């Protein structure tokens, strides 16, 4: 499936699945709450169906090719911005599609203004979520790859990915990350989504969660936060330019 067809399916699912809208709405709000308040544009990379604008109307939406929802075409590994020009870079479900995360991080360090941020929401591979991702999710999940090396099997343009990428870069190899990008420290991170996310079915699988159970299960998830490293399906990582 090409990008245009995949996004059309995603747009249909967004309109038909209220629990997906509610879940992703919480994530978009968490992203907006994490943004830096410094001069410059907030640029979302791989914006998909462009729902960040519902929460931050002045955000610049981008994608790797022309789509009905993207303001401009942008390659995350060759950002078309001057040094220090950008206030925020947002990546929701995009980091694991980057073929060369090191090249993106170099570019982020270059284009962000001082105090600017990269805000990432991506899959997290916990002991609980990893086998479920591997068994039920259509995207590849490979924790054996080198954290910072180019992955020839990954390409945003072809929708290939490795869902383990954020786990490897920001958690399993955090010290390596810190050594390579000291000017872009991790200032905040959170692992979350234990029950509600997999039960909603996301954009592609049949939902297993009745609408009335959403709020009670979210309360259970908050109580389970101390065991997030074991259960989480998702992570939010915030990097800040120093």
C-alpha cells in the first residue's frame, strides 16, 4: 500500500473510531503541553492526516510526499531550514520510520533554536508489548539492530519501519545517545499505554474495548504507572537544544 492509500484508510478509521480519536487526542495534547515556547515554527514531520492542527493550529504539517494534509514536503533527514530556525520538531508515529535516526538527530541539533525541542511519541518495546507487537502488528519489531545505524529495510516513503527504534535509541542505548548528542539532552520521557491502546485496535485492527470502559481503564493505567517499563506500548520522549 502506498502512502496516499494508507492515509486515506487512516482518515476513514479516524472518522469511524471514537476511541481512537479519544486516545490520540490525549497524545496530541501531551505533545502540545511538551512544546518549547521559543521563537520559530513548530514543524510536524510525517504529519499523516494532520490532526496536530486540531490542537495547535499554527503547526506546519509535512510529509515525505504531497498529501491533502501536508503544508509542505520535507525529508526528516535533510531538513530545509536554516541553523537555529525551528522552535519545535514533532514526530508522532514517525521516529520508527526513519532509516537513519542519527542523521535526523544531527539535523534536529542543527535547525533547532536554543531551547527548542524535539517531541516524539513512538512505540515502546516492553517485555509485555514486544511479543504482542511481533504477533499482531503489521510493522516490523526488531530489537537486534544497531541503535544508531542506517537501516536499509526502513523507509518512510515505502511505509517500512522498525517499531523498536525509539526503545533502542532513547532507552537501551541512552548513554550512547548522550555521548553523541550532548547538545540535545533528553529532558523528559514517559512510558505509557498499557491496556487502552491495544484494546482500541488502533487504526487497523478490530476494537475490543467498549466505549464505556475507556475511562475506568484509563484510571487503572494511571495506577499502574510505576510498572510502565514492564507493560508500556508507547513512549513520549522530549529532547531540548542546549
